[in-house]
């Protein structure tokens, strides 16, 4: 029982009721995941997914609010025992503009609108699994409602990957930030929030976590180099922005390698897209470059951004060109796990996993779960899910067209989230 008996043992809730119920729920979690995988929706377009989630939560008898921060869904489960604590659990729902190459029987055949074009869509990051798992947690805990001391808030978030069909200069709030701005952590006020992310590159059965900075902050950047177009056979008659852009790319690499103190924290700066010109004998007027900055320290992040601007503008000016630098709209703060909260909840992760929790190195991927952590204590961890026949070393990573994960690992994900929620509620 999770009632008075659980309250008397603050080290953790009784997991026996979870294990018994989880055995019955696990097949439904797999079925939901496959349905969601076959019907992915891009960021900000999760209409079907949101309706599926909301319908499930209503059938469980939860208080449900839709349209939060766009297409976000929030379910509220009020426990039957006295308790003032509120714990939130979060899952993201959006897919990516990726053409699936898994050959799964439930592989996506869907398309969606991305940056003005119709593109293939795939759940290439495991958000289908995240959504299915949190639906399973909701069903698990709803069945224990009478024994819950406090309230559980289920946050199903759209647009974690950024809005899909807005120009790259758009500055509107999206994803976690939009939900926070619309009060998702208020009414009732959340005391702590927990979330996870699947990874095929961590062995199934393992949970990975670290205290302090865990996932990088990210800033998208755009650099436009303006020269003066001319004939390709007479470059001296104009200002070649392609050569200037090449020099800027080279110069930017010295920011991390020679200017930032990466013995303090790591950083990554990558230019991943260059566009300029359309004919072999015509030098264009301008070149546009896009890239990403990843960092784990706010002061270093701001320093790097200043250096990017100075480097691009100075190199362009030396050649008679102009460079303009802008950051965003895609920005993510560092996902930073409070060490005190991790210490409190580590026994819960250990009990749920059979003591199979490892400390991860810093990860240069980013997550907007950090927006919740800015407001309330939040703990984010990685669920190992290497697909059958693969190893963590050779499994296609998140965002790859061949990405897949071990569906059996979702059972541990459900158990871990439910255990964290229950233990947090019963702790003094």
C-alpha cells in the first residue's frame, strides 16, 4: 500500500503495486508508441497526438487542459490522501523532418510542412516513446489514486525541436517556454519536475544521469556575408562573399580551440549550412551561413557569442565585405540537474532500475526541459534503449533516418517516472 504505510517510510514508496500494474499496462505502452510512430507530427503541428493524449487522460478521470503553449496537454491527478505537494512529469510529442529508413512494419509514411515545404516526417528522436511512456505512467498512477498523498501533473509538450513552419527569424515562444509562460507550473504550483530521454547509445536497462550541467545550452546562429557580385572570371571587379565566408568559417574554429578556456567547460561551434550563388561563372552578392553553438556555462556562452560577432565582422571588413550575425530563434538553456534534488531522488532511480544507474559525461545535445528547471527544481535523466541486434556503439543515434530503440526499455522508463513521482510525494 502507498497510503499511511508509505508515508511512514520516507526512503521510498512500495514498488509492489507498480510492478503488478505495470505488467498489464506495458503492452498498451508499446501499442501507443507504434501508433504514434506511424503518425508523427512536426513541431507545433501535433494535432492528432494531442487529441490522442487528451482522450486517454480524460478516460482515466484526470482534469485535462488542452491548447497550453500551442498544442500542449496537461493532466492533473489529485490523490486521495492528504498532501500539499505537486510533482510534474513531462514528455515531448513532436517529430522531425526526417525520411524514415528503418523498414519497421509501423514506419512512418507521413509528410508535414517544414519551413514552407512538404517534407517526410519521422519520430527520429524517441518522442513517440516519451509520450507513450507518460501515458502509461498516467494510467499506472490513476489506478493508485486513492493511495496518493498529493498531486501529479502530467505535461505533454509540443515543439521541443522548435517550431517547424515559421521563418527562421521568428522569435515567438514555443515548446517548454510557451507552456511555462502560460502557467503550466502554476495552478497548482509545481514543487519539482522530472523528465527523461531515450537513447539507443546507452545500454538497455541502464539509467544515466549527472548532477550539475548535463546537456548543453544551444544557440542557433546565422551569418550573412554581403559582398558585390561580379563575373567569375573577373573577381577583382567585385567583392567575393564566398571566399570571405570560407575565411570566416576557418576563423570561427579558433574561438573554441584558441580563445575559450575549455579546461573549465567544453564548447562546440559548428557551421552546418552554407548557401550562396547559383551559377559557376557568377559570383553572388551574398552568402548565408547557419550553425550552432553549444556550451555548458552561461558566462562562456555570452563570451563565445561576442567573439563570433567580432570574428565574422572583422574578417569581412578586411576584405571589403560586410557580415551580420544573428542568434536564434532556436535557443536552449543548459539542462542543469540540481545536485541536492539528484541526491534526494537517486535512491528512487536505483530502486526502479535494480541499482543500474550510471553517471554520464556531459552531453552536447540540448533539451528545452531546461525551461522548467529555470522555474522549479527539475531532474532529467537518460533511459538506455539499445535496439535488439545493435550495440550502444553501432546503434543509429537520435535524429538518424535509421533511428530505433528497444521498446522493452519503456517498461523501465514508466517505472522510473512513477517511482520518482511517488517517492517525491511521500518524502517529508
